C-alpha cells in the first residue's frame, strides 16, 4: 500500500512539474499517470484499494465546497440555476437516453447513459475555478448554481436507481422523505449542536482540525447508512459548518488533504481503464463525447442567454460544464453491482470520463482565449435574450464612465455622487443593472469586450474612464478604443498581477488600480493618523457606516468580485 501510494505521488509530481513548466492543466496529467502505472506498465495491482481511497478525495472536495458555499451569493442567479439547471439536466438526459437506444443499448442501460451525459463534474470544475480565483465571479456563481441543481438530481437518481428492480412510487417517496429528514438533522446540528462544540474546539488548533474531519466523516457515514452517497454526506457536512465563524480556518486546514486525495482520485481514473474490446465502441465514444463536450455546453449557453446574461458570461459558464461527473462514476459503479449494466458500459464510462475531463480541463484553462477567438460567431446568444433593453437614462455625453459595479466600484459611485459628477455604470450582470436602475443610477447592460457596447460608449465627451474589471485583454481593448477616440481622456484600469499592471501602463493607462495593494496603502495612511484620536474615530465610524451599507446591498465578502 505504501509503495503504491508512493509511486502514484512521485510519478504524478514528476509529470505535474513538466505540465506546470509547459503551462498545461494538471488534471489530464494525473489521469495519464494512472494510465502509465496501471494498464500501461502494470506497477499498480491493487486498483480496488486505490479506488476506495480516491472516494475520500471526492468527499473532501465536496466538504470544502459546502464550507465555501454562501447562499447569499447565489440569490441573484437562483432562477437560472434552478430552472435553467433543471431544463439542462432533463434535456440532456433525454438526448442521452435516445442516443443510447439508437446505438442498440437496452433498458435499463438507456437510463444510465442519459444520466452519464446529464451531469457535470463538481470536483473538476470547482478545483479549476478555485485555482483560477474565479469561484466568486458572475459566471463562477452561475456554474456553482447549476452544479448544485445537478447534484440534487444526482441524489434523486442514486436513490431511485437503487430501487429500480422493484421500483414503486411509494418507495421513491420514502427515500426522498428519508433524505429530507437526514438533511434537516444536518441543518439543525449546524445550527444548535455544532456551534458550541466548535467554540470549545477552537481553543486548540489540533482539536479544531480533528473535529472538522470527524464532522465530515460522521455526516458521510450517516448518509451512507441512510442509503445515500458518501460524497453527498460530506457536502452536507460542509453546509452544516459553513455558517460557523471558523469555516475559513477549517478550509485552510483541510485543503491540503483534499488536494492529496483529489490527486489519487484522478490517477485512479487512469488505473481503472481497460482497453480490451473498446475498439468496437469507438462510434459510441465519439457520439457521447460530442454530446457531453459540445452539445451540453451549447444548451447551457442558450439557457443562460435566454435568462438575460451576456454571451461572454453565457459562454464562460457553459464551457466549464462539458465533462462527465464523478457522480456518474458512482451511479455506474452502483449499476454494475446491481446488475443493471455490464462491465463494458462501466469501462466506456471511464473512457468518456477521461476524454471529457481532459478536454474540458483545457477549455476551462483557456476559456477566455477561446471566447476571444470565436466571440464573433456567438451573436445568436445575444439574439435569444428575453430582456434586451436593460439600461436606465441616456448613455451619451457622460463625464465619467465606470465599467463594472461590484467590488471597489461601490465606493467610486458614492464618491461620484458626492462630487455631483455626471456618470454612467456599465456592467454585464443583468441583476446589477436592474438594481442600479431601481436606484435611478444611469447604467447600461453589456460586456466591455463586445464591439457593439464599445460603439455605444461616448468616449469623445468623457473626461475619466474607470474600469474595475481585472481582465487584462478587456482593459487593453478599452484603452485602445478610448485613447483613439479621445487622447485627452484619463483611463484608470484594474489589474491583479504586477506584470499586467506594467503592461497596461505601457499601453497608455493613466493609473492601474491594484486591489491587493490598496489595503496596505490605505492602512499605512491610517497609521499616520493614530496620533489623532478624533480623526481615527471619525474614520472608524465612516467605515462602519460604509460596511453596513455594503451589507445592505449584499456585498458581504471580499471575494464578491465583478
């Protein structure tokens, strides 16, 4: 066991270093590691043991997803997540079901094929978005909302398929009610039982870590005993702890375990692959790969567009969801044990998982580059939007143009009001535009990377342009268009990296805002005022007032970006 794990980690690390040097995503590398040391060279023989341990990786990932989940962030995208996510699952399930029938698969294998196609990988998507720092972006929140809806359907599917041999309406209802009772117990525990325990445990870092892990395993075992997935139990455990003041500290302590076991999980996919007799199923693999990697994201993009999101956010949300889910692996493993499907279908699912996760890893890593290349071909996404007139007031002859509202822009708007400046806010979140319109703030819905939006902006009369969106390519385009139209206009842009900031200065930016450094600069000025108690107290009261206002409009977390 020690030799097997040691070999997995050492070889995975070797390939990961090469991939990082070549700026490639790591997940395909881990899968290739499994292919090499498993079916390739036969170094790993106890694959079942590795597979069992890899499930812990899924549990830890979903545990942290639950911990990081702030339902307040999902309020604005709840409709597209619930209705749109449900439509996506049902539609792709039906397509997968019909395709499997045409390919000659019988019942109940058709049901499994539909479910394999319908769900996307929470583990892959969340990990890659977290690595890119995009979990709290608008498209990140849309993705999380849709994934949560898929997980609800996955829970129902796991429950239903376990009773497929003697399926009855009352049995399904019984399982659903049992699941509800377990979830109610989890939520009640998170509200009343766990807070005092963690308050006591927080006095010791070791005890806090141990109690956190115990909670994860405890809920996982509870849900498994109730007939549900271990992963679902871990996710609910994270939700139960999410409201605790120690959640951020718990995440920091558990992340390293998650990363370790997640690596084992991806390697185990390669280990499980059997190439025997798969050659005759190449058409099946190609057809379902197209359905999962291309058709499913296209359908999601259309849904997001119909709900009013720009083609950029619709595309970025959709392209991340083109892979097979780890829940699909759990489903087919269960189906194999129950005799619903054959070993051949199980192997095909593994192949599809490897192919789709590998392709989508590249799609997610280079999503914005892909979008910039094909954005001109996505105009149909803007045409299908139900609400195309999201704006308030005239967008002509404005003294100040503010691109992006959330984050630091909230304070900028307040200052522009105080200075009585004539300004307009441009944002690609329709809910923000509706909110601004309700407050009688001149605003325009659109994406600054969209040429049509750039044509609407009156650069010639503007004296100042401020972009709070830290997208380098978008800011370069804005700089070019603004300076070409009006060389005298001052342009402030935002960057997260020093190299990006220097590049923007080279392109003509008058000032580059770096949010990570602003806090330190502001604090250094505050330190100078520590000798003046009255001034410090005044600054404190003003800060408290600003925080209360921000909380009132839903800006409760420093990661609430874009």
